[in-house]
C-alpha cells in the first residue's frame, strides 16, 4: 500500500515538473529585450565580448549536448514497454532527469538573456573582431533556441500525459489520442533542432551564408529552372506536332516568300535564348556551395562586420531569388494576353536579375579569399575576379547579352 502511495506521489511530482518546464519554455521570445535594458548609447567592452563568447561556447559544447542526452534518457525510462516493469525506479530516474533538465534550461536562458541584453545589433558595423558573439552569428542561434524551446514544450506535455495515463487501458489511450510514437517523433524533431543549434555555433561565417544561399537555390532557383525546362520541352513538342498542321500543303513548292514565324515559334526561340543564362546562373551557385562532389576552394575574410556579412549574403541571395522570378515570367509569356505590358515586365525582371548578379560578383570579389591548401597561403590579393571562375562569369554575361538581343528582336517582330 505504501509503495502504491509513493508511486502516486512520484507520478504527481514528475507531472508537475514536466508541466512547469513546458510552461517555462513559452516565456518571452529571446529575440527581443525588455525596454528597461535599452540605453540611448549602448556600449560593449572586450570583457563583455569575452563573457558572451564563453557563454556561447558553453552552450555549444556542454548545454545543448547535455540537453540532447537527457531528452534521450527520458525516452528510455518512459518507454511504454519498459516503464510498467518498475514504475517507481523509472519515476525516480525521470524526476532526477527533469531536475537536470530544469538546470540546463535555466543556464540556456541565462545565456540568451545575456546576448539579448547586449544589443549586439547596435554594433553590427564594428563587430569585426567579436567572433561568435557578432550579431551575424547570434541572431540565427537565438531563433534556433526559440524553436528548440517550443519543441521541448510539446515533448514535455506528451511525457506528462504518459505519466498520467500509463495505467489506463489501451482503449482509453486511443480515445485520448495518446501515442508513444508521437512522443518519439516530437523528440526526434527536438534532436534535429538541437543539432542545428550546435552546428550554428560551430560553423564559420561563410558556412552560415552558404546555408542561406542553399535555401534560396533549393526553394526558388531550382524550381524556377525546372519549370522553365519543362515548359520549353512542352512548347517544343507542340511546335513539332501542331494540332492544326495542314497536311495537304506538305508538298507545296517552296517559293521565295519567307515563312512567317508563328507566335509559338517566336516564344520558343526566346525561351531557348534564355535557358543558357539560367543554367549558367545555377552553375555559378555550384561554385559557391558545397555539393556532393565538390566544395568551394575559397572562403571569406574572417574579419568582417555583421553588416558586411549581411550585405554579402543578401546580394547573392537576391540574385537567386530574382532569377527564379525571371524564369517564372518566361514561362508565363506564352499564356499572356497583354503582350506589350508582359514583355515590358519580362524586360524589367531580366534587368533586375542582372543588377543583382553584378552586385553579387562585386561583393564577392572584395571578400572571397583562397583556402590554404598547404603550408604557404595564397596571396590575399587573389580574389574572385582574379582566378576563381572568371570564365563562368564571362559566359553568363555573354548569355545575358545574347538574351537581351533576342528579347529586342522578339519585341520588334
């Protein structure tokens, strides 16, 4: 009887611990600081930067890995097949883990508060030497911590439900929509977020920028290119096999009058003239990004401020995004009923794309430097415009010139 009472009390204590942690994970977002911490002229010292750096390193090397391990331990002790064999022992172990988790989460909150109150965005023009504590690095980390907290809240709620209902018949668990699989799946999501946080605190400035570029290439550029290629194939097939071909005239004698291009063939000619440009733009990103078969032979200058890093990121990011808009505009040309206004819009999309490309290559040429491949470093003067991929850039510019000519011809026909 006493054991039963102890078990009930332990269940209550563990549930309260989970519910408390779940609620604590929904506290104010880490991305904004209370107004009482705002100063008209914020300042930051080398000692403060060193403290923030130490806190962030501890989060990477100790806190986040420990958080992951404790969450993994919970899956063992609260396993539906293992737990009923010795509920009291498992509850004691779980209670100890929740205590450790609460301490870990409080230390993470302390780090987040310290970073938030430092108002690092106020120093984004001069944080060249702030390392991991520069705003460019901390903003994505704080966002990732928020994501981790929200995911943890859901996991803790599910664990509390399990403790409350583990004695219930299976039918009642189904009625309450409880599923051990859902706990495991949500914990897996949390693991992925924690791993992502560790990676963010480990990656270089350039790797973080490359991740952003990869996102826009995957979600925008590649989709735009795929749609353009598919559209060209469809238009080509229709041009080869038009539904309204008059077979009675297939043997008509050829006379000196030149055949008039149909609207479809004119569109197809323009589409084909644009394809090399879009493909070369994709190759441009292959040179900048890590692929399964290659990685860039360069990186960026380590001594860059957050504002410089943001500018470098945005120029190339916007080139990718704008190229996808250009590709979509090309695909829509064949279906447009307002020819002149649509061609004018296409012209603008094209010019905007090339403006972003020029801005991207200009910014890259100032900041890319060779990776050291041996004991002797390459001269730092060797930048993108010297020996990176100038031939590819020249080809892309030539493809742009050819498309500009084709577009002008298309407009005037």
